[in-house]
């Protein structure tokens, strides 16, 4: 491998190379471990449904096609299911599709080279027919209906539909049943040939493996792949900051009311171009004001307004969306307190220094785990299309002046909320805002 990067303070060495065909390769040997983890991914997810294909044609495909394609990549011409191949050696094989990427993974303890070769072979040799596409439709419809039975999925779908105007983060990754009906073999080949190109893909391997074996497979197969077209970026959306709907309350089959809030932030207004630092500062602000060690969390739990809560951020174009989810017996009161706090966000140097120590400790602790290193590297790639090879140094560089500037320019007015309350419980006021 061309580049050898010492991952500062993590006691790890990363071997990195961009192959001549554009494939981005990261190898992190951890030979004191017992298992290896392989991820082969593409920057193609559910939000990209309108694009210029590999032949230069303008194409629109149904929602859910990226997830459908992920399923059908497992179809082999010889009829052998990759899952059955891997099960013989006790190896895990799986895949996942998100809004901006699709990943194929192998996690095992033996037969590294053989299992790696098999992964490359089935991902790079698609086999779609009218028959196997029609058969898959029934399977995916069942999957969609199964997820609709899960409260967390439903409330997330409802909020996204209320939050986004044009951005296709408003749609479920798997699509809807009516979308699945429209997908054809031609759609799958169109998307595969456009986005499953080495210049639009990445490979990450961590754990117990031989560099020689990894490079042997890379050189004999992956390096010989040809690109059918230039790299295609994600679909861009002209997304306004104002949500479609600011409030919705629904009766659902829940025991305790659930609340989910989305806040749309214009990245350009924050006056910090570096997306990595910008994301870390937003995380620090949310942690400091709403995390489990915050005064807000302590006060809300003391007042019995908060049972559990969580938050995360999501990026799309010039917009970062902050999600805040909670369970509360009194969701309307909690929402009011949350909105009040949003208008009084603060962070001190002591807060930031404490969070920097927490982030650093978590990074160092995670560096001893194969899965954690994989999650960190792939997380960087799908968010930033690059790996942060010195995360500890990055945390050290965070400073109160920059985060204070972020805070000064942070507008949290563009907010949408969905509340689920138990069915037939009239005690919950319909406090629509």
C-alpha cells in the first residue's frame, strides 16, 4: 500500500491507497485480535433517484431502489446464496442501505482470503432477471410492513414527512409498497452501472488479517475493475429551512408518549467551512445543553418530565438537521421546556474541555475494538468522503472561540415536532403549536 499512516495516540497503523481506478482502500491490521471485519461500500443511497446515468441519459427511478438493489446484489447466477457460503465457516455476511450509501460486510475469524474474494465476486457480478426481481418484491414489501409496526420507525417517518420539503430524506430508505411495484430489472442495472463503480466505492478492512492476503485479492480483482462512467455525486436539493408542518400529535399504540423533534440548521450561517469541526461543535453544544450530565436533563428528570432521551445530527447539502427524541408522561410540557432552552443555548470553556476529554477517552477506548475502528473509519467516509486519521489531535484543536461563534450564529427556529400519545387517553391535551 502506498501510504502508511500512524493513527496518533491510538497505537494503530493504517495503510491507505487510492487505486488507479479510483477505489479508496483502507487497511488497519490488528493482529492481536481474533477476527476481521471487511466493508465494501458505494456512495449510493436512497436519496439519489434522479441522475445522469453511465450512458449520459437523464434518469429517474422509484424511491427505494438503492435498498432493493442491495438485496439483489446477493443474487448469483449459479443460484448459490452468499449467506449459505459464509455460514459454512461461521462467518457473518450482511448489508445495509442508508440515505447516502450502501455497504456489504463480512465479519469472521477464519478463511479471510477466501471470504474476501467471495465478497468481491458477488458484489461486482450482478445478476438481475425479471423473475428474481419480481420474487424480491414480495420480500421487501413484507420488510416495509414489518418496519411500519415499529413505533420508532413510524414516528421517524412522520417527522421526516413534516420536516423536509424537497430533500428526499423525507422518504423511507426502503420506499413504500407502491414504489416497490414500479422497480424493474432495468432500473437496477441502471443504478448499478452508474454507481457501483470503483471511483464511487470504498474498501475498509480492520482486525486480524494478513496484509499480503488483502493486497493479493485487491491486486487480482478490485484493481482490475473498470469504471463505466465518471463519479456521480449525491442528488442535490433546493431545501428551504421552513418545515412543511411544525406540529403533529397522533394517537398510537404506545404505553408512554413519545416526542420527536427536528431542527433544520443552515450550515452556511454558522461561518465555519470545515464540516468535521462544524459537526463536532454542534454535537458539543447539544451535549452540553441536553446531554445526561446537563442541568436541563437533571431538571427535567427531577420534575418527572423526562424518562429517556437521545439526539443525533444528519447532514444533507447545506442543511444539518438535529433530532431530539424522548419519552415523557407530559410531552407538551417537555416540548415547551425544550423550546425555551433552545433559545438560551450556552457552552463554557469548562464544558468544552470536559467534552474534549470524553471524546478523546472514547476514541482511545474504541481503538482496541475491531468493530469500533470499522465504525469510525466508515462513519468518516460516508459523512466526509475521507478518514480523519488523527481524531485525538482534532479534538485537541477545538476551542471556545470557534464554538462561541457557532453558537452566536445558530438559529434554532426552524423546528418540527411529532408527538405520539396512547390511544383513547383524553388526559393528553391537544396543545397544537
